[in-house]
């Protein structure tokens, strides 16, 4: 497999130069559109091709982020962007949207596709699901421990390459499962415009401030442990950061990997939030992980910026070359230079007869090893020098300069990938229903009542709750589906698979799945796979990709407006959530914990924002917790907008049995919910 590769961020031209000159093996960057850092400088207007040429000339790979969710209406622009990426000769595409991944495979089959961390892959089932969908590498969820990463590597073996984050900012929410910015400010993190509301002052039940802000990750001191997990790439977060940050982080990671000393002080000074954390990697998910940017952190950065800027001012001689020099009487002096793949040869004037000092190998070496100002370094030199001959040093310098310039131009030559237009989607015919069927999802069996079960076409319970109330399988039979966990670490895969198989034997037929891994586990247990909101489906092509993969039914992302939802043609039934306190974030480091951890918490807590609004936090078996919106979504009095959809789900979480029945009654009447509520994003155009 070779040494682990350092993958550095490049939000713009200066960051790109800083990354390359500081020792990155590869960089990741965005083209003009459809990348998760839309506010970075990025590389539009021909800049992408130039960036690839610059990097390839210096032996650095380029991973292009095409990792936002894309709607049907954006497909023509997406194809133009994809063509530009293919023509640039980039090495890798990083993708989140399953429809985009399908287009990439069809249009640019020679470009490897890596699964973005926003796909939330956190177990071997998820990794294998990505292989099924044509990905060759997975950017693992940042919430995994070192042991869990190793376990995934052992399971998938040589089937897939893995990538893990080594340094930089941590999203509070499980990657790809954050809707806070979209719901509060209509700026979607999944579409590259996260406003970072989590960095504002949310208060925990214990009064702790900035309860949704984590310190930055840094595993530079744990480089050996990281390498031992078997990952291929170590990724530095930071496409919105300045070049000095990129230089400091890249240089530190490179030095740590190579067993050399590095400047921890500069790394912390250039950017931190009251220090760093390794809590996810070590499994210590306590309050020491939390922190925010303070005045002293900003002041510390000012002192190191000039020194860091100087560190990447000059070219880094990172490309080894072999040279062969021939000095023979009556023949042009010739210099051949090779990087192992390309070879150039330059000739000069024939040598003169030496009057005093003939040119020797030592003098030639001194002249030819002066590669400063180029990305090359002399690795080996062979000299064939006749006796009594002299070549001016200036002539040797000129040969060296011309040969290296020609070699660099060859290395920077772009090799485009073939691109072909996609074929139209071939979909089975779909009959538009007169109205959507009604589904009910409850957190607890105690919330169920005849008002719910007699009016629902499907009743959904979390799998653990259904396991504890298996009598419901006898009472409700085919009306039931099990909701699989949003997060299942590697050690939870086998127990979950066993439980699903047992429930299947007792009559369970369907599972609601929020991620690729859970969908694969459900299918392996012989269950029908129903896709949930967490698959983040916004387009017909993403729906079609799910259908080909075995998903039979979908709940669309609640970031999609209803006008666009009704236009979808994905070949399978689909619907939306019509009522509920929507899950905005998913945590593995719970913000509601106190100094002693979970303490006396009963699995329900509340965070308060600066305006005093309360956001419930709901725990799921101490494996993960979720932040719910402060007010419920309710479309019961706007059901005309749901026509053309196949189903709509009433999603109950913290409500008691009476409240659930009352909401059902109002829904059936088409009556308004006379309290503060939201229409969500269903009638707005998401940025």
C-alpha cells in the first residue's frame, strides 16, 4: 500500500502553493461550483486546469470536491462542471450525492470516486455499500475511534481504501447529518453554505456556554497510531483557512509521518479553539472536547503568521531527478535529465581544450545540483568526461536550467479524462397517487394508540423499541417497520444484524434506513429497505441510484422544497415528513453531558440558544443523541401541497400519547396546529 499520504486543503491559489511547498502528497480543492466550501476562493475560470498542472509538475495529486447535494434543475450546470474537471486531468473526485456519483461513473469512468465524509460512513457495512455504488475510497466519519477505524480496515481488507482526518475543525454533528444551518438560516451545509450556527452560544442544561462548539481535532502526535489503522490518506481540514494555516498543518503532518521534529507551538498558535482534542480517536468523548475561539487564540495567531509565510515563499525541491552529463572532444556537451518517467536531453557547444584546469566531476556536480528555484533535487549524477577538456560553469548552468524547465513543462502537461454525455434516465412508469398515504413514526411504543394505528398505512418504531415490544409484530403484523439507528459503530454491526434476522423470523418485513450501512444490513437480513431522510435525496438521479441499489421506497430530505419534490421521477415511491420536531444534528459527543458525563440524565435534555428558545436533545441508548428543532414542522393545514407524493410521515419523538393522538386528529381534519410551528423549508428555495 505504501506510506500514508498527507492530503492538504487548498481553498485558493495561495493555499495551494503553501500546501505543495510544505510537503503535501495530495491536495483537495473545489472547482467553481458544487463543492462544500462555496465561500472559499476555489478554482473557476480555468484555474482548475492550472492548479492540476502546477501540482502534477511537483508530484502532487489533486482531489476535486464535487460534494454538495444537487437538484434536478442543477443537472445541466453540474454536467458542465464535470466536463471541466475531466478536461483538467484531476486525479480524484470526492462526492456526497449518490446521483452525482452515478453521473461521474457514467460520464468520467476513468476518474476514481471517493465517498465524502458527508456520507457518514462509520462501519464496514457502510464501506461495502460504497463499494457497491462504485466508490474506491471512503472518507470516514470523524467520530470514529482508532480501534473502530482499524476494525473497518480489517473487515474491508483490500476492497477499499480509507481516508481519515488528522487535523482541523470538527463539525459538532455527525458528518452529513446536520440541518441546523439550513433550518435556522436557509443556508445548507450539505450544499456548501453552512453558516456555522453551532459556534454561537447555545447553553447546556448545566449552564455551560458554547455547548455545540468542539475544539479542533489534532492527531499529529498520534501519527504512528493513525498509520497502524491502515488508512491510505490523512486529511487536513481547512479549505476556508489562510495559507499560513495550511503551511503549518501540512509541514507538521509531513514531519510527524517522517519521524522528524515539528513545531507544535506554531500549529496551535496559527489556529485553535482553546487547544486541540483527540477525544473521538481515543474514545474520551467528555467535556474536554468542547471549546471555542477566544481573544487569546486570535492574538497568538498574529505572532506566527509572518514566519509561516516565509516558510513556503520558495519552491520546495521535492522531485528527485537523475542526470547524465557527456563531455567528449568534438561533440556537443549533452545533459540528460529524467524523473523516472520522462526524459529530456539538452545540448550545448562542444568543450574547449583546457589550458590549465580541466573540468572534472566535482565541478560538474556543484553546478548541476544548484536546482534552487525549481521543484527538483539532484538524486544521482553520471559523468562521462574526456581528458583535458573544459566547459564553462555558465554553460553547465544554462544546460541545467533549460533541461529542468523542459522537464517541468512535460510534467505539467495536462492529460484530460474522456467525457461522454449521460444517457437519459430509464425509469419504470409511475402512477401519480391521488393523495399520499399516511405513515406514523413513534419513538416509544407507549405513544401508540388506535388513533394512530387505525389511520396509518405504516407504523415505524426504532429497532430497539420494537425488540422490547415484539408483541406488536403479532398485533400489527405487516403494518410495522423498524427504524435502524443513525449511527452504528463497527462493534454494533453484528448484534444489530442478529437482531434484525430474529425480527425477520418473527414477521418483520421492512426497515427504515438513514444511511448506506444500515440499508446494507437490512437487505442482508432479508428486509425491504425503505430509505429515510438521512440519505439526503434531492434529485431523480439520486433516487434512481437508490432503486438500482435495492431501496424500494424513499423519504426525501427535508431540505428539498415541495415544488421540486413533486417534479421528481426516480422510479420508486417517495414522500416527505409532514409533522415532527425535526432532527437537526446527531451527536456522538453529547452536548448535554455534565462534568461527570451522563450522570443522572434520563435521555432527554434541553439546550437554549441566545434568544431563550429550547432545543430538545434526545438520547438513543447512550450510543448517540440528536438535537431536535425548537418548534414542530406541521403541514396538516397545507395538504394540497402534498398531492403527487406517495406518502407523508408524522414523526413523533418527545410527545406523549395524548399529544400524538391530537396531532393525528388535526391532520385528518386538515386543521391548523394552533401553536408556534414551522413549514420548514418546503415552501422556500434553499441556498
